[in-house]
């Protein structure tokens, strides 16, 4: 019987030495990339560009390329997240981004801002969705992050209604998996007397709360992040919120992912004054109205079907211009400068009373 030969085990000191050498190479390359980014800024300034150096289409192309080149063992999402932070830090050397989000600090909207722009962006909390739009419209911020749709709760009406009056464009999208966590300083669940959170989060965790904390009072608060702030010095109260809020107030996550619907996801839109170029994997959002007449929906859908364009979402809202008059918010695959999309939109204009392209933008990378 042949003796089985064990694979050679590399001594730990040798492995650590290799890691130190690799880290040194990574550090040198990171700073080399940063210097290159600063040269890019100089070139852009020389050619007259002054507003913002962030290009959502360019970033999407770079991150998709990184995903395609990644050989593993790191996952595609992990490598994309790493490179997004590298790009965020390099962009901050060129010109820091100011991004408005629905506050206070620690909300899922801020989490969406970090996921899309990286942690080097300056995120500025505002009190309402209207104020996010307003901050970008008056150039207080270059971009804003607004929630538009939740997989379990549906569309956010305030966001859609604000698109009807705003000149801003949609520059990108980001999806955030809504993981709710039980957060606080409590050592044992039996000590908990009150659970604080936004009413929607309390509803999203109803089954878990019924099972594990049936006797604890549920208190609705204006936001999850505010709930975490309120319980930071209490030993009989806990909050339900995301990890960002726990990190912000340096509190423990007592139980992870207590939401009843594990796939609960919120989609956010990035709003600004840019109009991204084609990337090959884009979406276009538009709002249109055809008036109160029979066959209206068919007239809307027919041009997209004729030109082979997939519609990913459609939502109707009262136009507030007349009784039973509605506008339709529609997302389609493709960029407005794609030939088939442009032809469909030209055809659509003949049948509608209103057509406003809210933006063509890269699909979310992660």
C-alpha cells in the first residue's frame, strides 16, 4: 500500500513575510493610482470642467471590468466593494462629493449613499425627500439619494411626486438589502421592556418580535437611527435598525437579520444634474401621460413591444391636473441614445400628452 504524501506546509513566518511584501506592493500601487487621479483632475480643470469630476457611467464601466477580471477566490461583490472605496478615496483627492440623504445619520438611505459613492463622500443628512431634491437643485450638494421603491412596501409616493416638478435627472440606482438588527446594551432578552424603531421596521419584524419579545412594548420613532440614539444609555430598551446605525452609536448588535421577509430590498435613485453616457447595461426612467381615454395603456406599451424593449417597472400616480387623470412612471432596459430606445420614444411622443425622460443611467453594479 502506497503511503499518502501530505502537501507541503509553508512555515507561518514565511507566509507572513509574503503578506508583508504584498501589502507593501498594494500600498505603492494605491498611491500610484491616487497620483494618477490627481493628474486626471488637473486635465479636467484645464479643459474647463469645474462642477464635479464624478462620472457614473465611467465608474460603472470600471467596476464591471473589475468583476469580469476577478479570478477569485474573493467574490465579485467583494472585489467591486473594495474598488469602489478606492475610487471614492481617489475622487475625494480630486474634488470631494457632497451627497444629500434622508437623515438622520445611520439610516438605510445613508447606507445606500455609502454603497454607491463609497465612504470618502461627504454625506449630508436632511429631514425630508423634498429637501434632498432642493439641496441638489440649488447646488448645495452635487447629488442626492432618494428611496423610490421597497420590495414589500411598494413605491415611495413622495419621491415619484417630486420627480414631476424637479428638473433633476436620475444618474444612477442602488439597491440595499434591508437587514433589521436588534441593537442595544441589554445582556439578556428577558430584560427588554421596550423596542424602539420606525413603524415600518416594527411591522417588518412583527413575527420575530411576537416569538421572542411578546411582552415588550413596541414604540414607534421617527427613524431607526433616532431609535438607536435613544437607547444608547438604557439597559431595558433596544432598537431595531441597520448596521450603520449600530456602528455610528457604537452599540452591540444583539440579534442579526430579524426581519420577517429575508429578501426585503429597497431601491434608491441617485439624482443630480448629469446625464450619463451609454455603458451597454443601462436603464431609462420616464414619466408620461396620455389623458383619460380608452386604450391608453395599450398605446403606451405598444412602441416598447414593437422595438423589443423590456419594461422593468410601471407605476401610475394621480396627475393632480384633473379628475381621474394619471401619469405613468416607467423603467425600461436601455439608454435613450440606443437606436431602438430612441425610435420607441419618438413613436411614443405621438400618442402622449406628456413625456419627460427622468434619466438614462447605468444599472446597479452590486
